[in-house]
């Protein structure tokens, strides 16, 4: 098994390496891949030194599996080149997510959709993953009709340059600006680009990806996505209306018994999910669970996760694990 991490020098790429290590994913060879600018750089993994190679060199090396987190344009151009040589590409960018021929996977929810002929698989957006993780077991029991979500997103979702902008502003230093406004001491209701309908692309990702993951276009969803000067993870206020009524105690019990979810809901003792506590963890944390007293069959909840872990690297590695466990990685009929 030869695994490539494409975008190995980025924030998500670094997290992918950590997750591969922590989960002890077995492979014989590792390729660390990045743009020509970073090629030649030395990086270490499990105490061994690696030289970062280019995408051209990685295609030559014919990996069995490639975890991509190098931006949408790189994915659009390069994922098909890997696909052609039989590599399974798990792509963290938004480039392929809404393509009809590509599966959009959260393994706990729709891993069963993965088949041997899938060569490019899309990892959903971070803010979508943590929300659908918490909603999936409730959808099964009560059937979701409509979701209203507001996000409070970490600068790490933008990448290293955004973390630098926040730190530079905090230190009173001049530096590269990735946001159109100061981020420290601020809240920007603007993540990714604005679209024709005046929603941002991040907001529409939440709408469209949720429907695709649940294979249900009837789910109504509206989102407002906000960037905050936060580091540990994304937080979300979710208001969800179900077809069927629920019992709040039962909702808590369902969530507490769902793998990958941690219930943190003891308001009297100030216990609720926080990005500072989610940092570096793979689970999705849920709390502030309460009935919306203004609407029928409607629930409020607060969902927090480390956007670089379950929101990106961990989910991608879990897809890889699923593909390996179900013998879906090795190619068929393609001369390699
Ligand atoms: C963000 N959702 O937080 C993005 C990262 N994929 O900006």
C-alpha cells in the first residue's frame, strides 16, 4: 500500500499525517506531495525523514491512495490524472463535492455508498460534517424537515495565512491580509465568496452538501456562516424542525450513544461544547440541547468540532480506512 498526502505542507495536510500516525493506518510507502514551491522541503513522519515531491513525481510513483488537500484548482487538474492510473483520491476541496458521479462521504452516515469503481471521493466541508454528524441519528428517528444554522468558524478553516493574520494583528505587526477586514476582535459574516443569491459559497455548501449526504432534497436548510478570531474549531447554533415530535431526554440519550458524538450538556455546571476543548480531538461535541418553545417539533443545539480533524483530516482518513477495510482500494483492469 502506497499512500500520498497531497498538500502535505498545509494545515490540513499536517493534520492528515498526524491522524494517519495516531490511527496507525498501515502502509508500506508514504509520499509527501506539494506544489513545486515546497518540493524538496524535508518533513518527518514517525521519526523518518521525507523529501516533499511534486505532483508530477507523485503520479509517476503510482500511489494506491492519495489524500488531497491542496485547493480546488489543484484537485480539478490533478485528481483525474491519479484516477487514470487507478489511484483512489480522497479530496478535501470543494471541487468535486457536487459532481453527480462523485460520492460525498461521511463514513458514519453514508460510507455504505462507497463501491469498487469509485476513484475520486469527496470529503464534505468542515461545517457540514460536524452538523450532519449530530443530526444523522436524530434524522433517523424523527425525520428532519428544516434546519436553520449559524456558524462561528475558526480561522484555521482558511489556512495558515489566516492564522498568521490573526497573530500579526494581535501582536500589532503588519503582514499579509487574507480577510477584507481585521479578524481580531471582530466577526465577519463572510466565508468564501459571495454568490448571485447573496449567500456565501460556504453557506450554500452547507445547504447542498447536507441534501446530498442524506440523499434527500426535501430537507430545507438556511445558513449564515461567520468567521471569528477563534482557533480550536468551528461552533454551530442549529435549530432543527422534525416531522415527528421528540422527547428532549431521549434526544440526549440518542446523541450520547452515537459513536463519534460526545454529549456535553450540563448547563447548571457551565458544561457545554467549546472550541478550546474540541481542539485536537476527533469527536463532535453537542450541548445546549433544548426545545424551541416558539415552534412545533423543533430543537436547538450547539455543535462544536475541530474543523481540521473530523471536519477535514479525520473524515478523509476514515474514508481511506473504509476503502482499505472493504478492499476497495486496489484497482482492477488498469495496468499500473
Ligand atoms: C472554512 N469551510 O472554514 C472552510 C474550510 N474548508 O473556511
